[in-house]
C-alpha cells in the first residue's frame, strides 16, 4: 500500500472524524477528498476504512459509562442490559451478512466519486422528506426498541453500502420512520457503528495484510488518532444539535456538497 504524505493523512483523518457520525456519509467524503488529494485506488480505500476505527474508539470513550453499565447488567442478568445487547446485535446482523455476500460489489462502488455525488443529493432529499413525515415518537431508549424495529433499522443500515448514502443517516432515518425519538435514533446509530465498522476494518486489514508494512501502519495510526480526537468532539455535540435543530441542515448540506462535487467532476 502506498503511503500518503503527512498532510493528506491529517486531512483525511479530520474528514473521517467530522463526518462518521453525521448523516452526510464519511465514506463518501473520504472518496471525494482522496480524489481531490490524488490518493485513490486500493491503497486509498484500505486507508479510508482502516482509520474509521478511530471514530469507533471515540464512541467507546464518550459512552464508556453506558457500556460498562450494560456489561455489569449482563453479569447481573438484568433485562435491560440483555435488551440493549439484543437490539445492537439485531441491528448489526443484516449489514454483516450483506457485507460478506457483496464485498466485491461494494469495493467497486468505492472507486466511483460520481456515485458519491449523486447519493449525497438523493440522500439529502430523502432526509427532508422523512423529516416532514416523522410520526410522534413512541420509543425513547435503545433498551425499549422492539426486536422488529431493531432488525428493520439494521436493514436500513445496509443502504450505506452505496458510497454517499451515509451509515449514520440510513440508520437514523429508518429509526425516525419507525417511531424512535431523535436522541435515541442518534445514539443507536453510534452503538451500531461499533460492531459494523470494527468488522469492516478487520475484514479489509486481513484481506490486505500482505501489502501492509511498518510505514503503512504508521500512516493508519496517525489517521486513526486524528479521526478519534475529531470524532470525540462530534459525538459529544451531535445529539444536542439534532435534538434542537433536527436533520434538515445536514440535508441541505448534502444537496449543496453533492451538486458542487458533480460540477467539479464534470469540469476536470
């Protein structure tokens, strides 16, 4: 794997940390940023997926008390802790199956910046539509999610295999349509990211293990650290932001960014 320069590493780490938990597609932004910076192909795709683990660590740190509470609850056989674990696993299951079955197709899509630009625009329009069709929330905690709802949110997450759709956006919008309140929808998206992105990162690193060396791993390590710090700041502020303003600002940003990307790609 070709090692990018330090500035590229830092910039991509910032992009990943900023966008992983916002409904704007971190993968899509990384593809476009890599295209702009000239770091693309298999090496770029491996790096982009690997540094997502920094954003996972940010969730573990931000919600450490919640995860430890669940762990203690499991040892004490508390129903709420088992419900939390069940719902996260059910939400993760569809993406795990689809990822294994369609990994080749996904890898091909990761090389298409045009797909990203179109998906950003379509996703923005979808968010605006869903925001207007939201029902009165009926579910106010991850533990209270019905098993069917958790599974359907997981199916929604599979849409994020299309670059530009946004994993967090797909899960959050699916949850809102199913009667989950904004705060719980955002937090469930955070929690689903832990097994989903960890699994994707492990799969990619294992697949490319023969091409990795000390210099490549050092680049991934720097990108990991940058994405962790930035994502930690985003996670801490995102729930408060959407609870107050909703998701429409992100929808309009997606439409503007996707349109600008299409213009740029057409003019190259």
